[in-house]
């Protein structure tokens, strides 16, 4: 059976290569040999940026295999970037060997580079080292099928103003099944990108395999921080009012393997930080000068921290109100069940928290019955959601991340409190998050 599968994919690869021949004239109309000596803006070669954490060679996408997947009529270069690379001596960010051109074909070169940073830093470094007009980024430690590269190149040549994304969430995609918790986290990350960062034109904004023309990055400042390279590009391209860049997704066809990258607690924190930084980037930041950005950032930071401090102070007062109300009810009303007294104490403390936050924290003076009841209902619902978030986080940290309960509880309380503040700020009182 395995030889038949190999023959099937070889035929698919050959078929894709034949289809590529129809686009070669578009890429190289004069059929000239394109080498790295061409100017960057005029060089039509394909630059493949392979990202790997392996110190020697990628496990699934070695340079030789990638080179063979590109139709031979197309000039190509491969930049292998070894990221998260620690080295005891010498500089971290240097080529591991000289640029290597094959003697038989001067249209090919392989360059190895190592960087100390994360995935996005490696993408940025690979782009800086590349000279091609078309850039293809691929996580070389991921088992992509052989026909993905020809398909990416074909789509990119057809649509030079598009970002081509290899997606796990479009029709026709074949991926491994993943654990329930990991699936939920990825679903949540996509929802945050869609509704928090307004990235609504792509189903898989965290993909680690995508391609674009070099000019896509001309009008944005790609910083390459953290692990979300594609997400940063999408957010900043969308924020550019002069951009005419669109997105097209092609389905991934993942090959059989038992290895899958796990989502751990650090990964969740890294994603949260990336989302926060990109949210603060704002739709108008490109048009502001440095002084405006500094003043606006300072003003918003002070206002945000002031309201956060008031909200958490009110929350602390709610604990006192809760205890006092529960104790007084149980003492003053004969034969009252202590559970009922505690429940009334919780309701009274939530009500006092709502009133203090409405008047003091968010300075909302609208007490019309409809508006008041709507806000009070939302506040109660979000407080309940905060309790659910806290319980869920404790369970995930203890059962799946194997973090001690005491530490898990502290982290969960912090996350639930922060989410409670942000959600009430945005939903209950209708304010922007960062102001």
C-alpha cells in the first residue's frame, strides 16, 4: 500500500509541475537565467524561507526536498533559518556556511542562518537575507505534503497582490485530530483574531506556511516579534488604508505522522501578548508621528491604569460587603439557612460593585430604567462568566499543564479578574479597551 501512496503523490507532484509550466512565461518572459546578482526589485526568483528549531537540518522539509519540489524552470533560493538557537561562542546571527550555488545550475542557492529569537524573528531574518521578488515562508518542522510548494507558487504567480495562506480550516483541508483542549484553544485564538483584531478575511491567521510578493511589506513595518508572523502581517496590511492586498487560502493536506506541536501555557501567553501588541498598534498608528504616538500612548496608559485600579479597588470592597452582609443576615434573621445568607451576601456585593463601578470607575450617570437594567444584567452575567473562567483555568493548569494548585489558583484569579474588567469595560459600559 505504501508504494502505491508514494506513486500517487509523485504523480500529483508531476501534474502540479506541468501546470506550473503555463506560468513560467509570466515569471520569466525572456527565459533568461535569473541569479542573485539581479536587483531585488527586479529579481523574479522564488525565495523560500524555511524555519526550523533543528540545529542541523529540518525533520520534514529539508532544503534538498524543497528544492526538488520547485519546477526546475524557476530560479530559486532557500534560506534555512535555525531559530531559538543557542550557541556558546561567537555571534548568534550569522550564516552557518558560505552561500552555496550548485555548479550545474546557477539558479539555485541554499543559505543557512541562525537566530536567537522566536518564529517571527526568524521570518524577519529570512526575509532580510532573501533577494527574490516572491517569498514563501514555511515551518520546515511540519509535515506538509509535496504538492503544497508548487501550488503555492502557482497561486502566487497568478495573484501577485495576494497573500497566499496554507489553511487548516478551509474546505478540503486534511489535518490530524488534536486533543479537545488544544482544539478549543485554537478555536478561541481564531475568534480573538477575527473579532479582537478585525482579521476577518482569513480562516487560519496563525498558519506557519504562507507566501506573498515582496512589495506587500513595502508600506508596513514588520517587526517580527514573538511567534505570530502571519498575524502581524495581516493586521498591519489591513490597517494600511492604501493597501490593495487580498488573502487567498488553499487547504493543507497533512501527511500521516504521530507528531503534532502542542499548545502549552507559554504558547498561550505568547499569543496573548502578540494580540495585545497588535491591538494597540491601532488602525491609525501608521499616520501618527513619533511624538503623537508617545503622547497618545501615555494618556491612554494613565487612563487605562486608573480605571483598572478603581475596578480592582471596588472588587476588594465587594469582598468586605459580601462578608458583612452574609454575617448580618445570618445573625439578625432567625432560622435563616447559612447558604441563603451567603447567596444574599453575594447578590448584595455584586450590586454594590456594579453601582460603584458605574458611578466611580466608568463615570456613567445614565440611570434610565432600561439602560440601568441592561447594564446590571450584563454585569451579573459577566461576573458569572468570570467565575466559570477561573474554574476552567484552574482545571486546565492542574490537569493538563501539571502546575501546582496554589500557583494555578493565583494565575486563574488574575486572568479571571482581568477578563472581568476588560469585558465589563467593553460590553457593559461600552468603552474602548485601551482608553
